[in-house]
C-alpha cells in the first residue's frame, strides 16, 4: 500500500467581538480567575516559618521554573497539607490553577481557606473547582460560609460571566443560587439574572429586571442594562433595546461595552450612517476600535451593505494582532461588492492565523470565475512570503477535488525548487503521478525520497508497493523493499497491507490473509479492504469478502483499485 500516514457565522462573530465585550464581561474580572502572581509576596521560601521545609520548597520552586506547573503542583500541594503557612497554601493554589488541575485546585484552595477563613480571593477559586467536579452541595456550603464570615458575594456576577462557556459549571449555577438561604443577598440576585440571560430567559428578565437595576450598585448596573437591552433585542423589541442602550450611555458615557452593543442595535435598525458616525466619534482604544470595526463590518455585509463595510475597514489602522482579520474582512466585502481585483489584492496579503483560510478562499474565487489557471501563481507568491509549503499540498488537494490533476502537478513541480527540502511535496506529486498513470514519474520521485531517507519505512514501502503493482517485472526488488519496511515497522497498516498483497501475488493466500486481516483491524481503509476482500474471496469466504468490501465502499467509493476489484468479483455492490 502506497499511502503514508502523515469560518464562524457573522452573528456569532459579532456577539463574540462586540456583545461579548459587554455581557460576557459585565464585570471587570477576566475570563479566568487571576492566579496569585509570583512576586515578592509569593516567595514562600523566604516567608516560611518552617526552616526544615526549605529543601522541599526549593525543590518545588525549581520544578515550577524548570519543568512547569504540572510537575510543581503535587510538590506544593504536599507542602501545603503539611504546613500552617498561608503563603505556601496560596502558592499551591496558584500552581494548581496554572496546571488547570481541578482536583489540585480544590485541595489547595480548601487548605488556604482552612488556614485563612477570611481570604475573600479564595472563595471564587474554590467554588469554581467545586462546580467543575460537580460538588454542588459543597459549593452551596462554601457560599453560606462566606456569608457567615461576612465575606461579600460581590464576586458572583463576575463568576457567572467568566464561566459562560463552561457548561459543566453554568448548569449548576441556577439551582445553586436559588436556594432560600441565599436569595436575599443582593449580589446573588444580580448573579441570577446573569444566569437567566445565559439560559435565554429573556421574558423573565424583562418582567423583573427594572426594580433590581434601581437597587444595584453602580458597579453592576452597566451589566444589567446591557442584559436588559439584549433581552429586548432577542424578544424582537429592537426600538426598546436601542432606547435602553441610549439611556445607558447617558449614565455610563465612557462604557465601551455599552457602545459596542448600541452600534449593533443601530445597524440592526438600518441606521447605518448613524452607527458609522457614532463609531467614528467613540473613544475606543486602537485594539478595541479594530475589534468592533470588524464586527460592524460583518453586520453591514450581512445587511448587504458591502460598500459601507469597505469604507469602514479601509479607514481603520492595519497593524497589530488584528491586521490579517481586517484584511480578510475587507477582501470579503470587496468581493461581495464585485470589486474582484481589489478583493484578490487584499486576500493576497492575509497571513498569520488566517493564512490558509485566505489561500483556500482565493482558490474558490478563481475557480468560480473560471480562472483556475491563475491559482498556482498566486499561491506560490503567498507561499514564498509565508514560508509555508504545507499550503501547497492543501491547494494541490483542492485542484484534485476540482478534477484538475494537471494543475496539482504543475503547482507541486513549481514549488519543489522553492522548497527543496519539503519531502511532502515530492511525495504528493508521486501520488498524483500514480493517480494519472504516469508511473515512471511516480517511481522517479519515490526513488529520490528513498535515496534521501534510506531507513524511513514509509518511503521504502511506498516505493516498493508502487514498483510491485506498476512494474511487475521488478517484483523481487519491490518485495525486498517491502520486507525492509516491514522489518523497520511491522505495526504500520500500510506496510502490512503491502506485505499481505505481495504474498497474495506469490500465491501464499494463508500468509496474505493473516497480514491483511491485521492491517484491516488497524485501519479500515478502502484499498486495504479491496485487497483483503479479494484474498477472502480466493479462500472461498465470499460472505466475509462482501462484508469487507461494503465497509470499504463507505471509506472511499471512488478508489480505482476497489472499483476494479468489485467489477471483477461483485459488480452488484457498485449499484448498492
């Protein structure tokens, strides 16, 4: 066997970029609890009251610095459980959080609170660990303990928001916060409305939120106003949502989150010019200006306003982490506005995390415009700048998908001098040559790969198998290569398949069946299935041969070797 082993919706994107800046960050706490920082205050070695633990502390700190938090977590946790030093418990908690070990966080923060019951920072950390492992009763007891110790529950609204994507936590929050012992607490009430919003209870929010906003401290009012406005929008009350945000901006004129949602509502109300002028006058930071600008442009495109999106994106600075995002959106807007040449120019300059998406889209556009012959020149220019030969293979696959193997071979051939060490390109060309029945060229490429990597079992097997099936007169040499590959790796499914097929061609059906059965168990591939089924058929086990072929058809109904096998033995399967 020859084979070697080797875009977000516009609405969702806007919610993530714009509304996500507001509701999912209704408070000032970030997406995860801030771990205690390793500064002078967090030097347990210096502060420890137990000199005999010095060696253990140094070992733990050394493990943290050299091997990472996962290695240090167990050491610090062991020390925390032995010591009465609060700083060690804090350090253990911090390290466990860095390693994202919920059980370790649970133990370390519990120890911290045992030693320091009034440590307000520890309560949300421990509660998150408890909820992540489903300890609902313990989390409820923790909140009651906080109230008993006069610890403010003001962290709860932020806690809800920062866990908005953690279903294993949010599913517990409503029942946790609805207990009669807690509902009298104002911050519990506020947090519950955040939970209701996550759960889509918009009508309940609209019926009950107004009195709560009046009672809420100013630090939490902004988030509740946004929740109310988005609930109105989700309920179809667009005008009411716009008015709520407009009034909210009067109360919080510096709120960037409020402004982001207000701009969204204006566009949904078809007030494009008002939205754009408001956006240009808003005092956003450069990064936030880019982020919200992208979201607005996507909404404008959704509203079939690509020219406005082009104008907006064109006026934004094209630098920083969002440079490629801006150019990608600009290219899409230009394409929607039928400015095809401008769209191609913009797309050609998109790299970074969107590089492959840009290359893929470029191919799609050129094929749609019946300009497939231009693809390779564009992609090669991008590959040189991006120094990414992997994209060449990806585009070659797109050519093959579009039934243009000639363009796939042309691209790979032109790319090899640019990336002479990219053996994957040469292997891809060999496979494509083989598919096109250009077997001497396929063997030539595989021979080069074998000469470069004389001990690589995959390349050895690829050359041996191709020689065996394409140049039968070279069977002995081919079989020697396959045996060498098998000696190097007897567990590779492709190599076992080649060995099994070689035995079949020699007439050794029993040995062929053994190897092909093992290969099929490892990987139910169409080519392996074709071979295995034929051997079973020759062994008069037609029933199992048909079962194998039926499974192989699920993997690849178009594989030539499978189709040829079925045409010979079971043509009725081709019509099923």
